């Protein structure tokens, strides 16, 4: 249960960072790179959360 909560917390943090970047008017190359990295991290965390859920069944 603790693993799932930590994964959810990390997902929330990444979503907040993505929102912060998307609120900017002019994105530079660094913002674009951050968005790509956060998107990959988000995908990885979602897969980990799914695995954790399956292990709990």
C-alpha cells in the first residue's frame, strides 16, 4: 500500500510541474526538454503503479 501511495505522490508532483511549464507563454528549448522528460517519467510511474496494483491482487 505504501508503494502505491508514493507512486501516486510522485505522479502528482510531475503533473504539477507539467502544468507549470504549460502555463508559460513562450516555451524555450529547455522547457520542451523538461516536458519530454516529465512525460517519460510520468509514463514510467504509471506503469509502476499498474504493476504495484497487480501485485496487490
